[in-house]
C-alpha cells in the first residue's frame, strides 16, 4: 500500500467555519444533508475544494444555493474535487450543500455511522467522518457543528450529538427530531451521534468555578444497575483534573454512551463519549477488580482528552501521540493517585514489556511520531500510546512536577482552540522550565528500544562510587525503510533521565536525596559519587525512569539485596523480575526440564516477599510473585540472538511455578487462610490487593502434585467458581481450572456458561479463559468455539476475547510447532479483513515476531502470511501489517 509522509504536510487549501448536519435515519438507509461554510485558507496551497468521501451516494451538490453542473467537479471513490462554480472561479467564501445516502446497516467496519443491535452509533476517529458526509476530513480543519437527527420516535427515543440540545420536535409518521449545537470548534473526528433506545443514569457535578454539569451514562435497557461505577469514575476524574491540572469541564452537559459493537475501548467525542460496554458496565458479580480499574482508567482517559486532544488537538495524524501519549500519562497519574502509585507503575512497566518492546523490535517498529504510514488506524499502538506516555513522563522527570504544571498551563495558554504538533508541546515544556529539550526531541523521531549499559565501581579508600553509562540504539526496520526512501535519520544520542539510588549494605540510601536523576546525554558518560561509606548496590532506573533495556551485571546477591531493601518499590519488584528472568533463562537453556537450575535463594526470596505481603502490602506482593511473562522471556531470547523457543519457555515457567508450589506449600496455605475475606466485596481499597494475592496463591497451589491437587485444591477451585459472590474470585478459579485436565473443568465451564449466557461481557470471559488455556488441543477448542452460538465474528469484543487472546496471550499454542496456531489466525484474518479491516489488522499483528522463531515454525508462519497477502481485495490495514512482516 501507498505510504504518506509527514514531510509532505501542507496546510488545508480550504477551511470550514460551520457545519450544519441533518441526519435522517430510515429503515433502508440514512440521508445526510450537510451545509458547510467554507473559506479559502490564506495560508493554504490554493486549488480546488477537495472533500473526502467514502461509500457515499451523492444526491445533491450545490454552492451558494445553485446546483453544480457535473463538469464543475470530479467524483472518485474516496473524494470529491470541486474546481469551479458552474464555470465561474470558486468564490473566496462559499456555502457548500450536499445530500448523500449512506447504508449504516451494511457498515461492518464500525467506522462512520453504523448499527449495533437496535441503535445507531458513530465512530469518526481517525477517518470515519468521510463515511458520513463529504468533508475535508483532517484534524487541522476545525469547525463549529450543529447536528439535527431525525428518526422514528418509538424505536429511537434518544437522539444525541455533541454539545447542547437546542431544539426538539415532532415530524410526520411517528418520527421526531433533536438539534444539538456544539459551542466549540472541533475537527470532524470528534463528531458523534447516537440514535437508540437506551436507559440513562443521571447525575451532576459542580465545577470549582461553580457551574453545574449534567452528567449522563446511557446503556442498553436493563443495564442501569451496571453503570454506577462508571459514573463515579467520571466524577472522580473531573475533580482530579481540576485539582492536579486546574482543568475544568467546559460544557454544561457530558454524556457517555455504551455500545456493544466497538472497535476499541472508547472515544472522546466532544461532550458525547462513546464507549465499548466493556469500559462502562460493571457489577461485583459480573466484573473483576481489573475490570473496575479498567473502567476508572478509560473513563478518566476519555474525560482528560477534553483538554488534551479536544481543546488542543493534533495538526495531523503523525502527531497522534501529542494527544494519546499525553492523555495516557494523565490517566496513569490519575490511576497512581486514586489507587496505588507503585502497583500502577509496575503494571505499566509490565504492559510496556509485553506489548511495546516487542513492537519496537518487530517489523512494525515506529517512533511515537512516525514519519510515514499507509493506514493511520494501524498506528493506534503501544508505541504511540504507552511509549508516548513514557516520553511525557521523562519530560516530567527531567523538569519536575512544578515546571511540568507550568508547561501544561503554557501549552493551553498558547494553543487553546488550535491543532498543533508534538514540537509545540515540547516547546511549551522547555519554555516553562528553562530546561533545554533540544536533544530530548530525538525521542519523538527514533524507533526501537535503546540499550543502556551500566558499569559501577566502588573505591573503598576514596569512599567513591563511579558509574559509567553507555547508550546505544540499533536502527530498526523503520529506519531502514526511511533510508530507502531517502529520508535522513537523526541517530545522535538520546537524552535519557536515569534515576539512580545507591543502596548501602544496611539497606539505607546513600544519597541524601535518596534518588538522583542523572541526565545521560552523551553516548557514554561517567558519574562520580563521593562520600559513599560502603560498597553500595546501585538501583538504576528507579520508577522505570526511561523505557530502555538495562544491561547491568549485578549478581544474585545484589539483586536479592535490592529485592529486600530498595526504597523504590518499583525497583524492588524489578530486582525480583531480573532474578527470575535470569533463572528462567537458565531453565530454558535446559529445555525447561528438571529443576536444578532453580537456586534455593530464589525460593527463600519468594517466601520473604510473601511474608512481607501478608504484613504490609498484599497488592505489591502479588505483583512480585507473578513470574516474567512468556512474551517477555521470548524477547530476552531474541535479544540474546537466540531463536525463540515457545515450548521451552512455557515448560521452564511452569517448572518454576511447580517447584515453588512444592517447596512453599505450607506458606501458600497459610497465606490462603490469612487472606480470607473479612468484609463485603468492594472493588477498591486494600481488599483488591488481598484478593489478588490470595488468588495468586491459589494458582500456585494448583501447581501441586496430582494427589494434593485433587484432595485439597480442586474442591476449593470448584467451590470458588460456583460460590464466590464476585467475578474476581470466580474468574481466578475458572482460569486456573481451565488449565487442568479434569472433569471439574468441563463442569465449571458449562455451569458458568449457562449462568451467564445472557451477559455478553461475561461470555467474553468464558471465551477468553478457554482461549488462553495451557491444555493441548486449545487451538481446536478455539475453532470449535468460533462455531458456537456465543461467538460472532462481527463483534470485536468476541474476536478479541477468543482469537486475539489465543494469538497474543497464549504464545505457546499460537506458535505451535505444527503451524496450527498460525493457520487459525490466517483463517480468521482472511475472513475478517473484508468485514472489519481494523480488527483484522490487529489480529495480524500477532505475527510480528515470526522471524524470531525457529526455521520450521518460520516456514509455517510465512505460508500463513503469504496466504493473507494474496487474499483478493486485501484491505489496506492488513496489507500494511502483512507487507511489513514479509519485507
Ligand atoms: N482516540 C480513541 C481511539 C480511536 C482509534 C481509531 N482507530 C480512543 C482514545 O485513545 O481515547
Ligand atoms: Zn486516547
């Protein structure tokens, strides 16, 4: 597919000041009338009035009230170019009127206006608005919108759009209409409308300047008892943004609408967020602790976009991380403030390693601000979002909270109401802080995860510790492609904030400020610390201060010391992960066989963490006791130049779990008993951590020998599955049972299904635990489930729960030696790509690491990829992913 380049950006030739939309929903189609007040952009390149448009049946086209003769315009598949007004040159200002017909019921891409169950919903980011009407569909065209929706009253009592409801009325034949007016100019990707029959939960929020905002959460009828948490999260987010960033809600009316068919998590449309039901609906018996926290984070994220994304938006889609990286950083900080900062950070680091580091090492590697893309929807990635947030966090680390806040204030003062670039954001941070961020800007342009090599030396006589840091970043597939296109790469050193602590033998911090941020700007740099009384253990990258691979030779003893004493909880966790990784790599080298690669010191360290968790912070202990993920171990192998062996990785990890279960059974049992719930379920507070640790312990106990398992653990698993009142405990037990080849497994899965078949989101969990099962035959079971009534390939949540979970979260079965995992993925992708290219392309990303497996597996993967590539009429989304994978 054709790539487009950032360097080719030109300002729009025409601007739009106002849009008046009229959308009439009929049984067979929708009719959209649009009136655009257009004006030639004095800063633009000149030329025709070019409008994007896809799958629109044009009915009428007029300028300033006069229908346009066909010779004045050219209509192509994806655009309408108007060169003149019936022979006369286009006036500098004109009113363009169009009428088109669209077919929302046939819209399986879920981009533009589409039907979900009995209602109509929109998704316009990135380029869905062009599937609703002809428009210059680019974020630097900002206009004020009014929207009138007309539909049958009985079937569609709610008619919603952005901004304020300004008029309603009846039309003929039992139809009604509503007109909405959005007082803020916005790019069309933030447009939304909904016509549906929904229940609504209403509330109010008083802003700190004393305005009252009406809040509403709309859900499918009958689900009102599942929206309380989302509403509470919204109010918490509003209060937090006022407190932390001084940012207030700017509308009188803020709505969240939940929809069951949705490509991603949620969408920040101005004043009318549209959400995947997954991030709205929750009740203790249907949703897990993780689901509740996911709701908190996504509701906050979309709300925070109102300033970072909507009030100040992106100039072009290359700048996507301007709003996404910044807004993820904001929702991370919200999570840290309302939950546990340490646990939140650990989970972020883990997610980065599982998803972003592999992306950086694979064929789709790109910087947070890519220089080119073929399909923008492929760039809503871990890199743009999560690494983008890391880059913002590094600025925060380098300049400090107070200067960061001044930088945000300056950013809004300068750019409110504008469509800007990442450069504008960094400039505001630089100007507000006085810290030179010129070199830092390279983070925006370079793909790949940098390596940081550290070497420390202690001189007892001089009481001096010396640390030498060396950075390197090899070019990725992305840089090679740029080079081929003749584009320059700025490959100078990065500006890396390295947060360092020096932990003394007694466990205390040697540095008076505990943690010092070393600004690494050269390729190699030496830092000297005087007055250090004894040989310290260096704690590098505290709080994970930079998204890099650390190469630092520290012995098991040193890591154990950090595990026990580091004053930074993230690095205590990290030390444990490094130790476990080292052991597991030895186990993998041994083919995952035996246990003589497991040192007793590790068993003892795990026991200490567990004891500590019972006394202090159960949530932190639960994080520490999760062994490095199979995907993370795979990256370690690939990074060391070895072929990834998914079988050996899986075996070694299980062997270590079984060993711990055998050696620490009594402690696990004691913890299980000590952590029994003492109060009614609530999805937050310390009991989340206690549940996490208790279920983790139960998971370890389930690794016990058959005799103990059957006699003592199985009864608890089955009882917890059927008897626990909350989904967190139920799904923990069911997930564990799903890995066991026992009659209880089938019974529990069947019972769960019959109990919950009416709750779509709970059925997704049922699919997911089966798709991620360790048991042999899982691929065949996934195929069987694809034919089950519970599955629907047109529903993204179902595809994610069953197929993506299998491909991305079950590496050992996805990478099965016989190629069955790859064939399964290819079968789904080829079927899905014509229906929903965005979702199909996401599944196709599962092949990212295919060149890192052994030759036999590679042959299977290549065959699968080529089969997808050769599929007739392959969607651009999938073509880009597969094309890059095969490059
Ligand atoms: N901005 C949307 C994502 C849109 C994805 C389009 N393919 C959700 C978010 O990041 O908040
Ligand atoms: Zn976002």
